[in-house]
C-alpha cells in the first residue's frame, strides 16, 4: 500500500510514521519546505516521546519519506490522508476548514486511478460532503471515495494510542474504500481492535462526541472537587468510589485546574456551534465550556486566597504545558492562572521540562529556571500546575528550606495530605 499523508503536524506525522511501522509505504507531504528539510535531516518539529526513533527506523527501512511535492507523491497512491490543521476560526469558534479544502483542491488536481481520500483532521459534520463535492468537480464518482477516519491520539502517548487503539472508526459506505481501509489497519487485527464502519457523517460526529464526553467527565469531577472542599469530603475518594462502577469507569476523573490542549477546548466550542447551526441546544456541552473557563480563574483565586495577597510575592510555578510529556501550551491552564496572578502583583518564576520555549510565546514577564529547585529558591510559594513525573517526588525538606514560607499549592493532587501535614508544609490541593 502507498499512503500519502498531507500535513506533517502532530496527527499527520504520528499517523504517517505508524502506518510505515505497520509495513506500508508512506510519503508525508507538507507545504512548509523548512519543516520537510528538518524531517529529512532526522529532526522532529514536535515533542512526542519515541517519535524520533520511530521516524529514523522507518526512513532507514525505506518505508517512510518526506516531500513538498504532492503531485509526484500521489502518482501511485492508494490512499491520501488529509491531516492538516483545523484551528478555531477567530471570533466564532467554528473549525477553520480553509486548509482542508485547499488540500482537497490540490488532491483533485493530481489524482489518478481509484483513490481513497481520508479526512483524519478533526472536521465538523458534513465536511466530507464538501470534500467530495470539490473532488467531484474534476473526477467521476467511481474514481474516488471520501472517507472519515478520526484520530483519538493523546499527546505524549500518541504512538501507543495509534498502535493499540480502543477502536478504529471508518466513515464510508463505499465497499472498495472499506477494503483499502481494512488493509491499512490489518496489523491491528492481531490485537482484535474493533473497526467500526459507519456512515461518514456519523464518523465525523463520533470524534466530537467523544471529546465532548471526556471534557464533560473532567468538568464534572472538577465541580465535585469544589463541592468536596465546601462540605469537607475528598474528591479522590469520591472519584474512586464512583469510578469502580463499571458504567462510570475510573479514567478521566482526576480533578485539576481544568482541561486544556489542542483538542478539548477547540472541539467542545465547535460542537456547540454545530448544534446552534442545526438548531439543537447542546446545553451540557455549553455548560462544560463555561465551567472550564471559570475553573482556571478559580484556581488563580485559590492561590491568592491561600496566600492572603500575592502582591510583590515571588511565586514558583512548576509545570506550564497543558499536561505532562508534551511541550504544547495551547489553551494550557497555566496561561490564565499566571496572567491573573501577575495582574494581582505576583512575580512569576517558572520551570517546565519541555515547554519553556513554547511558553515564551504565550507568557510575558516570566523568568525561567534551570530546574525545579532553582525555580523555588527564595520564592514565597510553590504552585504545581502540571504533573510531570519529576515533580512527583520532590525532596520536601529541601523545598521547605528553599521557600521563604512553606506554601505549596498542588493543583494536580500529587502529594498525600498526611505527609505534607507531618512535614509542616502549608499545603493545599484540589477537592481534598
Ligand atoms: C485528547 C483526547 O484524549 C484524544 O483522544 C483526542 O484525540 C485529542 O484530545 P490530549 O489533548 O492529548 O488528547 O490530552 P488528554 O490526555 O486527553 O488530556 C486533555 C486535558 O484534560 C489535559 O489538560 C489534562 O490535564 C486534562 N485532564 C485529563 C484532567 O484534568 N483530568 C483527567 O482526569 C484527564
């Protein structure tokens, strides 16, 4: 099989490399010559554990290559994946489909022989119809099929998620396309991964419904955390107590500073817009979006309340990325929390193992430390925003000696309450 992946962002690169790992021939195409050159030189434009080694291995095996030349790449392609960005359109929260449609135009220009065109980018319901219309202007319907195949990759765990998915969703009713998609994902049969064939619009919606449900689950437990604080209960035990019920499940019940990242914030808002357009009031998803926005502000207030005032105080922040094992700062709760602390007069010193280069683009007037302990030296309080492994076993006696006051605010609940109390740390966490 020859697969062409259009777009070498997060989704395109991970999917392309993993298809090559499955044994297919893959050409990853991007318009950005600098990006392609970096990849050709063995560099990786994003941070994802394990990706660089996998790229190297598959390039050396001759299955994976990079190019800016879509027409040549497409010459013998069995499937062309559209994996370009769909950012939030400024102002209204709709997904911006400019890049998807531009890719479709270009694919139509250079397609020859029966080709399966697959949208992997997260696209609103009905986008496949438009891609089909664009390609249909130049080709007969029997020469191509437009398929939806959403990704469910988590940043930081993307390779494992691709190779061991809970399910693969394929939206098409075209039998020839189903065969091609089955061949592409055949290596997963060994793990008995369910492959769900649906109508295309259903497949497009599954992606949004999945992300909105997970965002709802997180937001629910975050609100329970607030209630726990108010009534004197422990949210971690509540989460365990409800999570053991198989109908609920224990995953995505960690209370924290609110969800961030490249998917949940953008996809929940886009889903609400789709509902509005279809005259369906998605009141639950709307509430989730609002509650998550308020949550980040609430976290900043929590810090300020704990310290009395932050005016003129130095706050050491550990963890800036929206979650561990990524350098991604998109919609990271740290951005809102830090800005609000700064507005209230705080001086911020921060450390993150991977995201400090990215963070400089979203945060002003923050100084950056070399490591976690440098970050807290002489600070008035320590705030943990992202639960990187290296923050999970800090030497608390050292932390105490470095801070002017032993204030530790842990927004990810990584330390046991009892230990902190015994050590004499003025410790607060979330919902405990
Ligand atoms: C998510 C989906 O999981 C993935 O299937 C989809 O394809 C893209 O969006 P990702 O954004 O990489 O993946 O991160 P994820 O691990 O899902 O976490 C999202 C956010 O939720 C993070 O900010 C994380 O800190 C937060 N979160 C997650 C919680 O606050 N509590 C939890 O219990 C789980």
